[in-house]
């Protein structure tokens, strides 16, 4: 019988410590990652929570779906990076300590954009950056070096700084069909039987392969 990949293995590729599955790695309650999503980094992929998720002081969460591929240097900027802009200076004086810390209330209640949410089956190119509160749809592709400042539609391809929509991978009706199939929710055993269809098949073939309800 075909055996699904193990989503609990930290390093899924033998001899390639640069690749980690994020779900067994991440410990922060502010980060939620789905099964099989991975990060690739030749330096230290296990430092993802501190090197790639920046200014994450909460309460906003980073949510990443299943089967996402994150290239080296992908970074998520969280709302803790925000500074006041309604006064003469943007410098966060209270964070430096001393009696300046008495004014910490000036840093609370800064406007935020909510959680950063990545859908399923999203591919991030090398050194892409995602700004706070962005929502990225299922099946999207984020080009290398992109700075994503606004939401990305399902199956959209974006690139540039700021990232703009270059095109969608499928037509609107076909995207609706793909979302209805929602293959990322299939049981792992069923996915295992249809890997070739998932990687190289048509939408018709994918619909035909869907498990019966």
C-alpha cells in the first residue's frame, strides 16, 4: 500500500538539513502552520520563528495553510513593527528604558491590520516579504523579492515592490472548481493515490479523483 509522507518529521529530505517542515518546528502560540508546509534555508531553517517572523509581539497571529512552499529568506513583518506617525517623531522612546519607559502607553493601541493569513498550496519565491495583515489566497504564487502590501486573490501570481497582480493561474470559473475540490483537505492516504494528478493533471482529472462524499 502507498504510504503518505510523515507530517511530523522535521527534516523530510534525507541529507538536506536546509529543508524543514514548519508544523513540527513552530512553538509560538501566535503562529499556526498546516501540515506539510516547509521552509528551505541553507543557513538555519530551524530559526524560522525568530529570523523570518519579525516584530511578532502579538496579539495578531500568522496563519499559514497546508502544502505551502517557502523559499529562502521569506519574511513576514508583523504589526509590532508599527510606529506612531501622529507626532513630530516616529522614534519609540519608551522601548529604550529609563524614565522613558513611563510613557509606554504611547506605544499601545497602535492601529493594526489584524492577522496575516496564508491559504493552502501557496508558493513563496526567494526573499519575498509579506507586510502585516495581508491575506494570501489558496494556490497563489509570490514572486522572488516581492513585497506584498495588499491581499492576493486565490491562484493569483504577484511580483514586484510593491507586489502587483501579474495574472491568475486559471480563469474565474476554473478557480471556483479548484476551490470546490479543495484537494488540500483530502485525507493523506487519498492524496497519496493521486499525487501525479495533483502535480500534472487537469481540473477534470482532479475532480474525477476527488473522494466520494
